[in-house]
C-alpha cells in the first residue's frame, strides 16, 4: 500500500482524529452537539456557571467522551485497510520526518493536558474570601486605633484559615500527576526510511514520542502506548484492570467486526492506553494519543477544583449577611455617637470595636479545631485524614458507595465444594485436585493454597508421598490450565522399581478443561463413557448455578499415559492434553469479612445507606451482598446502564443497591447522579486506579494504604486497615464535629446580632456610648477565649444517629426564633438601669459601662448552655467539663474585673449587690423563656441544632 495523497492535508484542529474520507465515519466523529441556550456573552455564561455551582448530574457523557466513544467505535467497525486511511498512515508505518512533525503538532503523548493552577493562584483563592477580608480590614483598623493585641489575634486567625485551605487545594491539584506512571516506558514501533525505496525499521522510542499513525509492536508485559486498533495478534491476552477494576483478563483478536451494541471496553480489536499485555503478542495501529485517549477522558476531572459544598456556601452567605448588617449598623452607630459626642476619632474607634464584636472571630479556629480533633480521633483508629473538611462531610454522609473487592470480602479464596460431573460430592475429584495443587511448583496461586487448606483441615489423607512428579505443563493465559504428570510406585518393591501407573492431572478454567476431554465417568464411577453433548450442557448448567451463587468454578480432568515401564525423564508438552477424562469441578469463594455485616448494620442505623459499585460480575456481587446484609432486590449492570435514557438512568441509580460490571466513568456518573439529582452527600470507598474518578468526585473519598498511588492521592481519608468499622467511628466523629461547629455559629450569630441591636438602641436612647471601645474589645476578647472549649463538648446520642446537613434557611429560622430572647434580656437590663438606678445621663456612664459589660459577658458565656442541647440545661443535660470550666472561669473573671487594677484602667466602678441579684433573676428568666421558645421550635420543626 503506497503513501496516501491526503498525507499533505493536516488539519490543526484535529490532531489525533484526522478527518476521514468516509462520510459515515465523518458523521460519527464530527457530529455536532446541542449547545445550551442563553447569551453568547462569555461574561453572562461565566456568571451562570458560578450561580449553578457547575454541577454535573452524571446522567450522560460529556461532549469529549462522546467524541472518543464515536471515534473508537468507528475504527472498530472498519476494515484494517480503511483504518490506515482514517489515521493517515501506511502499512510500513510513518516516516521519521512525518512522526516528528506530528509530535510537534500534537505535543507529547501524556494522558492529561490539563494545566493545573500555580501555587500563587491557589494562595490568592484561599486568601480572597469575604470572611478573611473582614478580619484583615478589622485588624488594620485595630492597629490604627493602637489596639495591637486584638489586631494581631485576628491576623493569626486569618493565617491559620488561609494556610489550611492552601495546603488542601495544593495537595489535591497534584493528584493527576501520578498518571505519568503510565508513560515512563519504551515502546517498539515500526517506521520507514528512504527517499526512493522505503525500508521498514523497528525502533524503540519513549512512549511520550508515540504519535497517531505509528505501528506499535507489543508482547508480554508491555503497556499500550495509546488507544490501538489491532493489526495482527497471536494468542493476545490483555489485562484491563487499570480501567475496569476486574481481575479477569480478556482475549483480543483482529478477526472480528464489532458493532455499536458491544460495550466499549469489550471491543475485541481495540486495546486501550494504560492496559497491559498478559500473554501473547501482536501489532497495532495507534489511533489516539494524549488527551484524545479513552483513559485521558476518564481522568480529565482529577485535580480540578471541586465546587464548594453546602457548608462552605453557607459560611459564604453568612459572611455576606454580616458585611451587610455591619455596614448598616456600624454606620448608624458611628453617626449617632458623633452627633452626641462631636468627636470623630472616638466615634470611628467605637464603630470599629462594634464591627469587631459583630464578627465571629473564632470561627476559623473553632472549625479547624473541631476538624483536627476529629482527625486525631480517627488517627487512633488507624486512619490518615488528608482533608480536614472530610471529617465534617462524613457527618453529613447519607450514602456510602463501596467497591466490593477487599472491602466487604477478605480478598482471599476458600474452597467450598467438589462435585463430579453428575453433581455429587466425590472424594476422588478432591484427591486429584489435591495432587495437582500439591505437586504444582510454577506460578503458585491462592486457589492452590485453598485446595490444600481444605484437604488438611477436613482430615483427608491422600498420601502424596506415594507419588512422584515427572513433569509439569505450566499455566498460561491461552490454555488457562495447568497439568502435572505423576507416577505411582509399588510400595512393596524397592525405590524406582516397577511403575504401576502414570497419570496426567489437569486443573483450570472449566471451558478450557472440557475442550480437551473426550470421556467422562459414569455416575457410579466404574465405567468411562464418551463425552456427549448432554454431558456438556449438564456440566455447564451446574457451573452456571454455582456461578449465580457467586462461586468461582474450576474443572478437573485426568489421563492415563501408560501402563508399562518408561524412563522417568520423559518430557511432555501441551500436545499431550487431549482425549482426557473429565472428573468434575471444584468451587471457591471470597468470604465476606466478619466485621463487614456488623459495620454495615451500624451505618444503616445511623442513616447511611450502602451501595456496591464494582467491576466484578453481578452474580458474585449479589452473593457477597446477601451475606453482609445488603438488599439485592434492585440490581443493575454497567452495560444495562448504557442503554438507559437520561431520566431512567437517574431513577435506576436511585433504586439500585448493587451495580456491577461498572467502568470507571460509570462509577463517576453514578456518584454524580446521587449527588445532584438525589441531593445526597456521597462517600466512596475504593482502592484501584479505576476508582480514582469516583473517589475524586465523591464528597468523601476513602482509600486504603495498599491502594493504587493515584487512588490514595485523590482520597480524603486513607484507611491503614480494610475495615468498615473504622468508618462507623468516622461518621460519629463527623457528626460530633458538625454539631459543635453549628453550636458556635448559631450562638455567635444570635449573641452578636442581639448585642449589636441592643447596643444600637442604647446609643440612640441614652445619648452616650454604652461601652468604650476598649471595654468593648476586652469583653469580646474574654468571650472569644471562652469559646475555645466548644470543640471538646459532647453531643446528645439522638443527634449522632442521623446525617446532619447545613441549611441556610434553617439557620435563619433558628436566629429569628431565638435571637429576640437575647435582645429582650439586653433591653430589660437597659430599662432596669434606667428606672431602678436612674442611669440615663452622661454623669453615670461609668456605672452603666460596668453593668452593661458584666451582663453582656455573662449572657454571651451562658448562651452556649441553652443552645447546645434540646433538653433543660443544667437539669436534664450538662455540658462537658471543658465547657463548664470555661463558663465558670470567664464568668468569674468578668465579675471580678471591676475590683482589679484592670478594672481601674478600664474605668469600671463597684456595683451594688442588688444588681447581681437582678442578674440572677434575669438569667433565670432567660433560661425559662428560652426553654419555652426551644420547645415551640422543636414542636414546629422537629429538630433543634
């Protein structure tokens, strides 16, 4: 075949998918996809993406995936001669000049071409957050007002918040770099040289230098350098476990015409980048490289920034609300104070102190301390928490998707049954299977150990010392069986005397063993009869029933080689494996872990449903799920999902508990469907390269220490042991963390808003500042220190029994119900001071400042006990010792300050005992009214925190 004319026509817009001459193929590859309606202005499109959160529901493939699928199917359905034209190559291969030109045009053959953000971009994103901006501005204002301590504290809080977020995002952005493991290997390609007479040459190039149109030569152990259309094959067996997660291998061949109904990864004449050759050899035409490969579209989302979750969006909204309230209230207070004092500087400083008090300054520290405390608790359970926010998300998680292998099961093999060809348990077949496993020396597998363990533990005495091994025909992936040749000696004669029997015993994949058998034993085991079609069907039906129970089946056969004396040194090969006698079959299974059923039951009690997403067969998955207590009334396979419509896909994913034979992209789509359409918080537990997409997309990605490198990099939590019991504790830690965080957010917003509104009214009514800026900042500092104990508080048992979700509307409702109670107490204090002590003029400011300081501090300190529980505080429920001690210490300091040197500096005065009596009555009333409001809120909304 000569060089095609269209070698001169290269489109820069189709680097790896050249425009084909075939109209049908052109439509397949270059078909258009409908665009979303809306403005063509990129600014409006960007705003729409930001508002929508850029969610992907997983119900359909992306445009890039559709193009890759269409291209691969088109090449799989075409003749070999036509494939060369489609990729603009020849049977001799590319010339060196053309290969270099394509390399320059297409770039290096690297699976991903995603440009990850620089560290300074990540740092800027972490810093540019409304809450951080508030603290930075207030810190600057504090330094300007000579309140250096308060300014320094706020800068430290900003530093902690920015550092943690930057570290998490920078670590996750490097995860996709692990894909370079697939490209660091040499590749043999066929190229041609010569101007007049072209000579075919075999050269070795780096995989990065492979281009579309190259002819690759591969053999056992090689990785495919791109998506490849086979040209020749010889007993080619390929492992696609890096893409599917299945341990099973697949045969590839050239002599097949595929159609659109065949699942993509089941195409026999297409091999995919990242998969490897198990046995055999062949040649193939590279049809896609770099970002155009199936593997690249799979991992194209890894390392990209995830949209903010509900909690992060909620914090963002709170920040905006606080900024709005702060601008309004502080402006009014500053103006009111100026009109009464006519001191611009003092009014501005007072406004800054009010703004500082309105900001929940401890929020970053409280949140990160709660998360770190949960991470340390999980570390004691042998977990490594890479992303602190994953602790909080575990508290909200309501669906856990599990990859079956090694997680629900022990990842080992146990022998179950040994049946003859008639379905009866016969010791004879067990004896021959034992001898095969015992004398086999090459490529020992767990199944051999399982046979030996079964024989030894059940008390069988097969006396292998009576046999001597003569030869072995080892296992290979073409024959899929192993044979041993043994001889049995007469024990009444001397060693190496007359040989009574010489046998070949074969064990392997059932179909491959049956194919070399011509005879079968009768049901009584006395006579050998020809192997009939009825026997074949009966054995296959029996194997299918065992397979439906999730068991793996092997066949066993034997053959008498001779009955007279022959040299023991005779060598055998696979040609002797024919006309054998089929004996029966043996079955194995991978048992579930003892802890798995209990752990799943405990997760279900806590409102976390389990779904199994696996690349293994459906029958095997169903058996394991039944044994660990997962319902199997709704099951589905990956190929079935591909046939569903957009709506049916989401409905099926919602109902199904077992999803088998899934590809990595299908696992990703299932997770996205549950997150967006189902509005669930999804955790995913997996350890393979094929799980990395779902791990990266899940709200909580969980891997194991023995997992693939990329799986561990994209995961949020790494288990040092494959034990689901650890996740039960993790869910409890997550809900404890979430609950304590919500305590602080709710009490801070309620206390601060109530305090600021009452402060505004006091400023307008009294005509002087209710507290000086220094007094205000001192009160705020003591209050903040007192809240440090919140992460060490406990939660009620009922709270950790259900998943907890952030609700902005719920927070607003909570504030509207409970905020007026604090505001009422502050107003009561103002009225009491006004009428009882006649404090309403500037001459009584020190008395009012002292009384207002103590009441405000005690209110902000005691409110935690009202908010933290739905029960009656101090009576039905008592806080942890850390919170109790913090309350006592801060309250004691607040009451004692007026009688100290610090009180003198702050211009406090001694208060009469009658005022403290009033405070006792006030707080008893607060807890009484607050408890009534709490019961009404719980009655209406059926929850508290």
